[in-house]
C-alpha cells in the first residue's frame, strides 16, 4: 500500500486507492497518509447513511430524530466504532481522501434513481458486462454516460493521445488537464463518480500487439464502442470483433448518426454493412489501405448523407483546418445515444444492425441555406 501512496501525478495516478478501516494494515496506511499533512479528508458518511436509510423506508417521511436513531442503530449493528464503518478512498491526483459506503450499499444508493427505468435484475446483470471503447473524444461522453448509469462491471478504454486545448470544445474537462493522457482523464472521472467500477487502460491505443488482450484478457468483451479517427484501427477492430462475435456501436457526431453491427447475432455480416465491398474481400481489405484509404473513408462516411457544413469542411482540410469539426452538443448527444443503445443491447433487448439518424435539424424542420 505504501507504494500506492507514493504514486506521482504522471505515474499511473488514475487509480483510486481503497482503504478498509476493518483491516489493520489499511488503517495504518491511512494514518501514514494523514501524517504527511498534504492530504485533504472529506467525510460525508453520515449524509450518505441518512440518505440510504430514507431510501430503505420509502413509504413514509422519516423525521430528523427517527433518522438519527436509525443511524445509531446502524453503527450499533455493525459491531464497530462509528469511524470504522465504510471505506476511505484516496485520489492521488487530488491529494484527497473521501469516506463512502461499502460497495453493496454504495451501488444500491448510487443507482436508486435508475430504479424501474432499469430494474434491479437488469442493474445486476449489467455489473457483469465488459465494454470496450476505442477513441476518447466522442468516447469520453459515452464512457461517462455508461459509468453514471452503471452499465458495466469493467470498461476498457483505449487512446494514445493527450489532451490539447483544441479538444476542449467537445471534451468536458479543465485546462489543468492539458497534456494529460485522455485515457487518464476519463479513468479519473469515472473513479470520482464510482471508485468501485473497474477501469482498464490501453494508453498506447489499439495496436496489433495488444488487440487480443483488449478483447479477451480476463474475459471476453461483451460490446465494442468504436470512436477513433484512424481508418486502419476502425477496420482492424471490426475484423476482430466479427471473428469473436462481438457487437459494435459507433457514433459520428454528425446528424446524430448511430451505427450498429450485430456480429453477435449475424457472424457472417459484412463489416460496415458492406459499404467497403467494392474494395475487395474483407480478408484483403487491410492491404488496400495505402492505395484506397481516402476512398474507403468517403464510402464509410456516406458523404452524400453528411450535413452541409461538414461536407464543406472537407474542402477546407489542409487549408484552413487540420481535421473535420465536431461540436460538444453533437458529441454529448452521441454519447447519450450510444449509452442508451448499449444498455439495451447488453440487456438482450431487440436492437437491429443498421444506420439511423437522430437529426435535430430535421426534427424541427430546419432548412439550412
């Protein structure tokens, strides 16, 4: 544990450290941490406990006195000193320790407002799922939405890139994170929402050397959400997902386009709905990239279906801009949509392969001049 305490900001400080006051070793490590004089402690345990007690008594409103009495009863039943209940969570990147409920109670209370939109049985099933996300610009919004709804037990996130100031028109974070790995930013945010969730990072992005681990290590992935800019990785990840019968979701953050490929139900389905069929057999598609990469990307994007302003932006690439534009509103919409359909898919509800649009401009009959 001592090594965990000494984690520096740029040495894997995306993992929270959990201390159980029930364990003597953890209590001693916590005292050492306090002795440094550099760590802030936040203890809202009684507030969480009061809320938990109210949630367990939904048929009537408890008075302040009744709630306090039940808190005393909780501590008495635990058989421990009041201060030894719960779990202390250390966030190295914030030099902060927070006391929270133990995992079962924490999860129950944190998801209580999901109830009936997501049933208890469904919530429990989702905790067994493994979701992978490649690309953390659009992918950040997907990952955070999934974490907030607790739609997974483990999330594997892959991105080699670091945060630039220009990314912050669509990545929700602070300027203090400029230069930090995008994967660390997402992992930290998930940990601050729910330190009991398992987050596995692939900081080098997805490459041929790690793609097998990404999909299979410690359990086969249940769903891939692909949001990267790299055409080779788009192709490689789908070829792998298809071979493993893993479904794939993608959002392009333009016109609310959602792309779903149910390789789990249709293992012989052509990748990208057959949009690359004219470039030859799938087993040879990677070898065509050098000569036909640009044409492939245009085929995948279905250029005629893009919004007028994104179409125009392609004529400005390499002239006035270095990459196509994305807006926070579109990225957040796509993140929410990906989360929604991911949850339905993971719960075995009927979700078909295909492409469809949640085009806000069309919904209000907006005509762009």
